[in-house]
């Protein structure tokens, strides 16, 4: 192979050019080689006549002769970018140049360089690989006419290039393909390595390589890139002689690389070196130089970064001076002017945050608005100016609280995002800025969409940022904070867990020396603190304090973040003190909050928050030590925080509540009446506010009730009414059912206490309404979703149809789906859509209530409607409160409520009875059906004692007051609605069982049923007339649990009783969840003989055990079976309930009622296998004696009679028959 062949092979390897040659084409290799070179030089076609034809002689070319190369070159992939330097311009040795595109921009032809030439490295820098169509030259080249070469050049002319370095402002110098920068750097390294150290071009090539590596670091975050960039740039500076015209630019590039590395790693040496180099660059650059403003502004940014790390005021003052000089040197209308102004604003803002003074934001907004208004949408810098304007508007909102500012900020950020192409490196920053503004608006206004959208933006930013990118920890930190904020509003533990995970990842990815490490440690500590407050795990509070203490210890005094870190630590120490009572902790807490307050300048948006926190810690110390100065100072601080917080601010209710607590505490200590009046005023305003989290408002309402009780304040009933109204907002429909239950479990007995207060004040009607409205919240919400809208459809069909559609989606716990989209959504997206539907549902309901005749649409029923539930028999509500215990009865034909005091019943004793019953059941081995052990004699006796006490202190006083008589021939129906721990006691079996005398047991007086709320009876329409009777029996599914004896006998009894009626039986492996559920939809009667289980940790996961899978309570609730009538649950624990939610009927029987079964027989604990078939046999015998089609309204009577017969015929243990209960109509 000759030298030309070697050079050609080398070039092809370096440029990754693929050229297919036939064996006989080696003769033309030199021609092809030169042709390739011509096509790679700056995209311009350069010709030599001795290379354009096989037979032409040097210097001669016939323009009319065809150029036949198709059989030689079948295809290749190459193109070019870059500029040809003036030192490379030289007239070709021979030949002529054809057409205007054959010259460079100065009209000079371009030389061809071979390997070994001193300028060969420059040629390498000016090549780039792209895909091209198959190369086909079949037409003759004619002078002055478009050729294939011309078309190729035009096709590739859109490729931007910069042969010197990749621009960091665009990330990849205009290339959308990330691989482009890798090719550039590879060639720049090759060129630099081929250049001797003493070559005059060596510094330039090293500087360009360093800048390109810096750009790749900015995009991908590889530390090796920035280290390598700094190294090459330092060498470039060293090799550049003093006085060289490029010295300022190389110092500038080196300084910005030091700054980039400092921002990633936080090494103080780097920021010092950055400032040193940038100052040198500025000093060597005349003011008239076009790069001087950029140098000044980067110097200012470096000084600001050091100020934010060390807090030296000289640094921020110098930073402002540099930024101001940059602005002054830039004429109005210059495209860089807005960015320079933005950098100046950032430094002014940093100084204001730390030291106070004149707020610079108004001037910045005017400047940004002017720039934006004069910039067309297609201008590449328009998104940047919009983003700067949005950030300034956001800053002003945080200062002054004008809602229009934050609204406009979000609009500007959204515009910036919309105008930024996907894949553009700044897209993630603009998404992040949009998320920031959305989160700020949510914290002010509480709009659900804002926090969901903020999290969506942050999640997108995290997803779009590769691992290892320097900004990834920052994005994770923001996502973690937004998830924590949403948890604080809605209480979903998944949000809090995700928040902690994101904060932990941010901390782990942040080097110890990074300036933001401490903030991220602090944020992790904040989330751990909140989890401790929710779950009480001591590890969380210990870890929170450890991280926050480390952040404080490692932060220098004067650092702008110091006050925030001190405040967070103070709050955690106060919480720790409240748990363990260590005086050192509360003293330390006060000290941290005082320091945080002192270090926060006047006018700072967090000044009031720190004032409030200081007051809270002073209050806690007073409650322990009783120092008058502490309580007076606490009130003074909190009063100031309240006075300076504008109305409508989201923190106003909590600050009012804190002040009220301190005033109430001082009143209790010193008895000054004006304090209690003042605290009631604070609580009432906070509770009645339309802003702030409902949980905070409920806290205020509870404090209001407590304070009003102290001096019998006239606002007492109003306080109770306010609390009852807020409860459904706390357990909002847009939350998952488990989350709603979690909120309700934390509320406690406030409804029962409010009812007791109303009863004491003679407001029994109001008490009954509250007991109906404030209990079974989730039950009521689900029933409301299933409320017919026929009447509304007559007036507003579109509104009715939309409401129905949303209600059905919410009822199923699903989101609206696009039928054309089969994309599976993430749990976050599903939850977000569910909340959006719930929000729209609330809006539509409010709109319906504004219509004539629909004012009470879906509002809780008043006493006048509740009385109608007593048509079938008396309805009795038993209220158990620490204040008093009472029965409230509704009797048809009697106006209002019959009040029956129960002086011998106390909440404390009821709770004891509940515990005693649990002990009896446990000691008697009563667990699952088929695992039940022989009942010990002592268990029955203890059970009799409990039933007798319930009879004497509860049931008998009620029956006597209602004038019930013991007539076994005519027994009325009677419904009991019990509250608190009574929900777990067998009221239906109360009586004295040590005597055979009649009239000493409840079953001697009435047929007893239970209802979760009174209004549940209003929601129970009769079964459709003439609907066919279809019965489903699912018997002993093969669930993997233990075998249940006598289930076959139970099935045979039912078959015998049903005779030739329509009856479907699913037995063992046939009784799969899918088949049972499908059959439930077709059948209106149901009998289940299987295992049941109550899940104490997650009650919605309580289940019936079927073949191949459990049918959970959550799934049962969603069934919505409008034609269902009756269900017999011959399983264990189907009406056991959740002790943390006694008011919510969270059990399988309740779920069956919600699914549509109007009447349900269930069990309070496990049942005896020998007895279960007998109960079923007797039950259906009594039920079917009334006719061919059984009536579900007779189910309670049938159960009553069957139990009576079995008791009379045999020796049945109390614990065997007592668990059978009836729920519903």
C-alpha cells in the first residue's frame, strides 16, 4: 500500500467513514480519498481537475464529461462542521475551482491537508459524522449549475457547529444528539495530543477542549469531566504568554470551571480560585471589549456564591458592584441585558435576605417585563426572560403576598416551559421553576391542583435528569419537600415515606463539602420529625435532631441559611421535650428559636414564622416550670405574629390557635377573665376560617369548645357545630378510604362529646343530628355517590349526567379513562386524577345547591326527616361520652327526640366491659371458625355478667322509658345505633340469664337490629317489586385455611328449605372470587359459609376467604349491587369492627350494606361449627313460611325466632349464640 492508501485508511478510521469498494477499484483510491477530503472540509465542495475524471490529466477537466463513480462508491456517511481558519487558506496547487460554493467565506479556495502536515489536527477538528443517503453521482458537473455536491451541502447546511468548543449555554453547542459532544471532545483530544507543547496552537486547543469538557459536565454531571476541564484549562493558561490577547478569555474559562466544580463539590479552594481567575480576566480586559460584561457578571456570581457559603458581607457588596458594572457596560436593547439584570437582582435579593434594606424586586420586574414585551416568541432567549420574570414575580409575592403576583409568575413559568423544546438542557430548570411557583401558591391558597401539579413538574425534572448530574440532588430535594407538603395537607403516609426517601437520596448524592449539603440534611430532618409526630417512632426524632444539629454545627455564623437551620432544630427539640420532658431540650429549643429570630432581618418573609415558633417554645417551658416571664413573652411574640400576618394568609389560623392556647394556659394559671375571652376569640376566628388545612381548623374548634366550657360561654354550641361541620372536610372524599379512616381515627370522640354538650344544654334534636352527621363519614360519602339524580336530570340534564359519571368513577375508586388510551397510569397519576374528580364533584354539588329547589341537595338530613326512620319501630341512639351517657330515641308519631339519661352508665365502665369481653373471648379460644376450642364454663358466666350489667344500666332504662311491654306474641322491631366502645358489646343480647323469669331480657321485648347511622335507614329503599328471587350459596371455598366442619350439612339444609327456588351453589374450588362476585351481581340473596378475618392494621383489608383469593372489604364496598336484598354471613368476625374506628362500621357486614344488601345477618366473633347449620336451617324455615318469595324485611324476625327456638331446645353456650346479629332493615 502506498502513502496515499495509508492516509486514506487512517482518515476513514478516524472519521468512521464507511466506503464500499469493489476489488478492481483500488486504482481509483487516491481519487476517492481526495473526494472525501473535499466533502468534509466545511461543507464546501473543493475541486481539482486532476481528480475529477479517470482519464483527465492534471489541470485539465472537461465539464461535459460524465463523472462515473457510482460503481466505485455505493454509499458513505459523512458531513462536516466548523470554520476554516485564515491560516489554512491557500490556493490549490493546480486546477480550477467551480461555482460559488467552492470558496470559503472570504472567497478563497481551501487546501487539502494530509496526515503528517502540521495543520492536520485542525482538519480533524472540522469533521463530523452524520447519516447521509446513498452517494450517487451520475450527472455531469457543469460550471455554474447545481451539482450533487451543491445539493449535499444545502442538505447539511442546517447543522450548526463550532470548531473551537461546545457552548455551555446550550449544553451541546446546538447539537440535539448527546453523542455529538462526545465526537467533538474525542477529536479535540486527538488534535491536542497531536500538537507539541511548544506549538503556538497548543494553548488554544487545550482551552477549547477544556470548555467542551465543561459543557459536557454541565449536562451529564461526570466529575471526571470537570476535573479534566480544569486541568486542561490550567495548562492552557500556563502555556499562554503574558500579554497574549487570548489570556483574558482563557482565565475566564478557567474561572468558570472552578465555579462549576465548587457548585458541585463545595470545595472552598475552588471558589477562591474561581474569583482569583475571574478578577484577573476582568483586569486584563478593556471596558470596550464585548466580553467584559460576561466576565463581570460571572465574577459577581462567584462572589455571591462565596457569600452564600461564608456570609461575608464584603463579598455580596462586591458581587453587586460587578453585576452593576456589567449592566452599565451593556447598552439597552442588547440581547444579554435581561440576563445581566437578572444576575444583579439575584445578588441584591441575596443581600436583602440576609441584611434587609430596600427590596430590589420591583425594579427587576419592570426590567424583565420590558424585555419580554419586546422579544418575539420565536426568539431563542424568550423562554429565559420569561423564566426570570416569573422568578421575580414569585419573589415579590413571597414579600408582599399579592395573589396576582404568584398567578402571573406561574403563567410566565408555564410560557417559558411551553416555548422550550423537549431535550433542551434548560427545560428541566424551567420545569423546576414552575414547580416552585405552584408549590408556593398551594401553601398560600391550598388549591389541590397546585400541589399535584408541582409534584408532577418535580417528578418530571427528576426523571429527565440522568444519575450523576450535578443538579440531581437538588431536584430530589425539591420533590421531597413537595411530597412532605402534600402529606401535611392530606395525611397520606405514602407521601411522607416518599418524601423521606427523596431527601435521603439527595443527601446521599451530595458531597460532604457541597454548600447545599446542610440544607438537605435539614430537610431530611424535617420529614423525619413529621413522621415521628405521626407514628411516634423514637428513631425518627433522634435521627431528625442529629441531622439538624449537624447542619447547624457545620454552618458558619452569618451564613444566610443559619436562621432556617436553627429554627428547624428548635422545633425538633421542642417536640423531643414534649415526649421525654428533658428540661435541657426545651431550654435549647428556646435558645435556637431566639437565635433564628435574631438573625432574621426585619421584613424577611420568615420573620413571623420564627416569632411564632419562639412563642411556642416559651409556652412549652412555662407549662413545665411556670415562669411568668415565659408565658408573657410567648403571648407577646405570638400576638405580634398574628397582628403582622395578613388576613387570608394560610398560616393565620394556626398562629391564631397558638396564641389562643397561650392565652388559655395563662388563664388557667392566673384566672384573668379577659384571657379566656381573648382565647375564645382567637379560636373561633381560626376554626371559622375558609383557609388553612381542615385538620388545623378542627384543632382550633376543639380548643374553642374546651375554652367555652370553662366559663359556659355563649359560643359553646357554635363551637360544637363548627367542629361537626369540619370533620367531613378532614376525611375528604378525594382521599383514599384508608387515609380517610386514618384521619377519623385521630379525631377521637369529639362528636360524642359535642352531642353530650348539646344534651346538657337541652338541645337533644341538635345532639341527634350531630350524632348522625358526624359519624360513619365514609359510609355516608359512599351512599351519597350512589344517590339517584333523576330529579336533577329533569332540570339540568347535562349537570346531572356529569355528576353521575363522576360519582360512578369515585365510587369505584378509579379515575376517568380515555377509551382511546391503553396506557397504564402510575399510582401517583391515578391518585391525582381521583383527587381532581373529587374536587370537581364538590364543585358540581355546590353548583346544584345554588339551583332553585335544590338547596339541600346531599345535605345531611334534619331531625324532621330522621323521625321518618321510626315508622317500622323505635330507633335508639346511645351516646357514650366522658361527660355523660344518654339514649336518644325516635318514636314514630312523637315530635322530636325522646331523651333518656343513663346516669349509671359511664364511658369508663363501657370501655372496661369491652376489654373484659375481649379477655373472655381470648381465654375461651374463640378465633376463626374451625379453630374454635371448647368454651370454658367460666367464659359463659363472665359473659352473663356483662349482659346483665348492660341490661341494668342501659337497655332496661330505655325500654322502660319507651313503655315497652313483654308480650311474646307481639314483638315490635327496634333499631339500635351505638357509639364508641358500645359498638363492640352485644346490646342485642342484654339481659339477666340466671333466671327463667320473663321480662328480664331484651328479646322478651323487641326484635333487635343495628344500624350504623339513623340516616342509613332513609337510604334503604324497598326491593324492586316483582323482581325474581335468586339465591347464591358459596360454601366452604378451598381458601387454603383450615377445613370447616358441617358446611356440607349447612348447604343441604339450605337446599332443602329453598326447594325448587332458583338457587346457585358454589362449593369448594368452584367458589372463586371471580365466580362469587359475578354470581352476586346476578343474585339478590346471598349465603356465605366460609372463613372471615378482621384486619386490625388495615380494616379495609378485612376479608372473606374464597378459593384463589380473598374478597376484601374494600372490594365489597365497590360492588354497588342495586338489586341486592339479603346476605347471610355464616363466617367469623363479619361484624367485629375496628377498635380505632368505632363510629365508622368498618366491618364486612357494613361493607355488604354499602354494596346494596338491605338486610344482613352477621357475627360479632367466631361461631360454633355445630351450631351454624342449625341456625341457617331454622332461619330459612322461619323466613320462607310467609310465601314463595322471601321478604328481606323479615330477616331480623327470622333470626330472632330461630335463636329463640335453639335456646329453648338445647343447652347452647352463651358465647355460641350471642355473636349472631342483624344489620339493616
